[in-house]
């Protein structure tokens, strides 16, 4: 686990409940001929159904909206797990990330930025059980019961709405409500809901999304802050994973696969190099770095 300390993280404070930390998964290796015993496998999409070997990982970074520097924590390889009958996946990787954070950073509280893959009862409950908060994408198609509850609350006049126009003429429209059951399977798990649409001066939709969050939405300002926290997922999609893949690090290049953990260890070392680059480019950051868990 990568450890950051030194009291220099105030620059990254955004929510008082914890540091904003989006998580995203990506593929780092795929081959039909090279493999190790930790490779996940799938069948190729061709008539012969050739076996394809692959590795993925879940990346997690401390970020702050408006700040280009990101601080990656130890990524979690998504590889074949011991005694597992199925391939490893991002949700299982998140469980290991949470375990690792509790072990290595027991004092560190986070607001996890999650995509729709994670916005399910068991996963979000697990996040809360570790004392972290979440802002998770809530796709309409996955959350019909949630939307029905929001509509019920809207009829009762409990849903708040507001719109503002920025200097570029873009309109930002919100509606939000606190205290909605996540779904029918978990009626006891109560979340808060934000819907957001950005349109340009011609009325064209530039961005829209909905989130469920464990953060309380006290007012319009609070709602805007949560929206910015949710949109900060691009900091891991673009500033982190795109940089690592396409801007010099060659994350997906096979520098050597090995028989056990070489591939995963090289990937983790690449994240360590990226972290050092980020520290150097982010002026004023002086962090103590410890790197372990190389297997
Ligand atoms: Zn492998």
C-alpha cells in the first residue's frame, strides 16, 4: 500500500467529510499467447473462441476539483484470486482497496467517486461500514425504484430545484432531495439524490448525470459541490489513466509478464513513478512515500 503523510494534504481538502477519491478500472494487459497463473481469462469473440488472457486494475486517486495534480494511492490489480471460481472484477477489487485503506490508512476518511457499476446496496453499504462516504453515478435504467421514490417526494413538494447561468452562458440545472431508499432490495439504505444537466447557450446538452450520495445536501451550494465532486471522476479517467496509457508511460505495454506477479508489480511501479511526477509537478507537496505490498 502506498502511504502518504506529512500533513501536506490540506491542498486536497474539498469535503469536510473526507478527501475526494474517485476510483476507476482499466485493462493493462491482454494477449492470446502470453499468460501467467494470475491472468484472468475470457473467450475471444471469434468462431474458435480462443482463450484471451488479461489483467486489469482499479486505480484510486486523491483529487480536488480545479486542481490538476492527482495523488494516486496503491492501485489494486484485478487478477485471478486464489480459490476463486470466477474471474476477479472491479467490485471485488474495491473490497480489497477498502481493506487495504483500513489497514494502512485507518485515520484517512474518503469520499469515494464511483461509477454506476458500484451503485448497488451491498457495495455502498460496505463503503459506509468503513466510515467513508460516496458519490456514485445512478443511471436511470438501474434505479427505477429510486426514481419512483424521487417522483413521490416531488409530488409532496420535497424535491428542491434551481438553475444558474455561468459567464459562458451555460445553464446548470439541478434537482435534489435527501432521504430516498436506494432500491426495493435495500429499503433501509437511505441515500441522497442529485440530478444535473448542463446546456450551452444554444440549449444543447453538454453534460448530464445523476448521483446518489451519502453526503447530506443542506442547500443549493452543497448540491453544486457534490456535482463538482461527482464530475471529478474525469480526473482519474483523463488526468490519470489516459496520461498513463497515452502520454509517455505506456501503461498497456508488456514490459515483461513473468509467471506470477511481475506484470502487476511493474504496473504498480509505474503508478509509483506517476505519483513522484505528480508530487514534483504539484508545487508545495512534500510527501513521505512508502511502498510495500509488492508480491
Ligand atoms: Zn498474467
